[in-house]
C-alpha cells in the first residue's frame, strides 16, 4: 500500500472510531441506573467477545490460541477493558459526562509520557504542540471553564485519570508485544481477558442480575452499542491504528470523542451546536495532524539511519 493511501486509511479509521466511541459516555449513564460499574464492564466485554467470535468465524480468521503471548495479553486485557471500564463507570457516578470526556482526553498525554519514561521513545517538538492544541480544543468545544474544577468530586477525577493511565500503558504494551498477532486475535484475547476478570469481580462483589437485560429494551440496546460496536468493532479499528500507526496517534482519538458526542446529540436529540464546537474541532484536528508530522531534522536522522543500515 502506498504511503498516501495508508495515511488516508488511518485518518478514515480515526474519524470512524471517534464516531463510534462518541456515544459511550451516554450509554454508560443509561446503564448505571440498572447495573454497578463492574457488571457493566463484564456485560460490555461479554457482548464484545460474542461479537468478535462471530466475526472471526464468519470471516474464517484463525484463533491460534497457543500462539498468543498470554502474559502481555493478560496485561492488555486488564488495562484496556476490565480495570479502566470499572473505574470509568464508577467515576461517572461522581462526576458529569462532560467532565469525564475532558479527563478522558488526557489519554494521549499519558500514552506519550509512558512511551518516553518506560518504552524509551523519543518525543519530538510537534508532538508537544499537538498535545497542547488538542487539550485547548477540548476545553473550547465543551465551553469548559477551569473554575468548574473547584466544585468537582476529586475522587471521580482521580478515577478518570487512572482510567486514562491504564489506556496509555496498555496501548504501548500492545504496540510492543502484540504486533505479531492479527488484529482479530488481539481483540479476541482482550475481550476474553476482560470478560473473565470483570465477570469474577461482578459476580463476587456486586448484586448481579440479568433481569434488566430481559425486561428493558434500552438496556439491551445500550449493551449492544457498548459491547458489539464500541468494544468489538471499536477495538478492531483501534488496534488497527496501533499496529499500522502508533500508540500515540491511536489514543488521540479521545480528543475527537467529545466532539462526536455533541454531534450525536445534535442528530439524535436535536441539541444545538455552538460555534465553540467548530473552533475546538479545528484546533483538535490541527493538533492531531501536527503530532504525526516529525520535524525536518528528525526525518533526516531517520533517512541517515536507514542508509547506514543498507
């Protein structure tokens, strides 16, 4: 595939994933009225696992379970699904969805810093500029004021920051240790680990019942959207970006999620769109674009290294 087409496909997947994940906070709020956080994480993983299994069977994609490096897979599964989804659900019992979406946008920061601290990746100037513009864009599009942090529940804030830290670390581990697997294997393994671990927590420590699933159509729909679309299909797109692009680029999708959430509100709930959405969205897109463009001197160094290896 030519470089230009590869980049176009990556950005296309980037936008599509932001549209899918833009509804997540809304569906979690609905489900919190019927289920505790660990139970939501378990059923979300369960629906995701069933969906990815069906997809692999229909497309005849091999599972090759013995080839999966289970140690990093368990870490990715725990830190990409079970742990952060539990923390995310619990945080939304203490803070608003808009606050959660702002804090969720710290994921690229953690991904970049973790890559620098623990995975010895270089951070170039454009990445810092891109991260800064993305954060500014989030505050503008949500018309968010710093004074709102004064009255916020700091336990909820810390839970969301722990959530994004998990996302950042697991993305780096996935890029380093699961690159030899197919995207389908990676998603299946992630859903399997998440389903098993969150299921144990839910069944042991929370009052769990299937009654809302059997009686409430909105509950079933919410889990289908969260599990089948947001988890199975969403993770297929996410791990595609991780493998074909970078962990840093992939997690920057969290910058667009609040914008797509507002867009869904406009299309489905007839909520108004303010000028701040467009201004913030422009800043975010510029930030994403800049973060993926290495400075000229960095490109020259890469070219010299490639020539010396020939």
